C-alpha cells in the first residue's frame, strides 16, 4: 500500500515541477520567476525525501537538507538582487 502512495506522490510532485517550469518560462515578472524557483526547490526537496523513503536510505534526507539550505540562500540572493541591483554590499 505504501508503494501506491509513494507512486502517487511522485506523480503529484512531478506535475508540480512541470507547472513550476511552465511558470518560470511564462511569468510576467521577475518576482514571479523567483517565487516559482523557490517553489521548485521545495518540490525537489519533497522528491528527495520520497525517494529516500522508497529506497530506505538516509543519505537522501541529508541531501534534502543541503538542498534546502542552498535553496534558501539562493532565494535570498535573488530577492536582494531584484530589490537593490547588487548582492554584495
């Protein structure tokens, strides 16, 4: 039963990634693209955790944590660049 739930979750997050890609390419502004990239990072983290559950491996959970930290820093850097035009002060 858990395998059916994992397959369904993989499909849902896969569709969410496709919708995020569509939003990145068709967004009207830069802010919307940054939000779509941030949501894409969250979906990739979810896929990594689901894959870790399906393979019974803890390495993917650590990879998800590293990806979350990198995604947070990149989102902050994008927003700072959009607001000020410069990342390093």
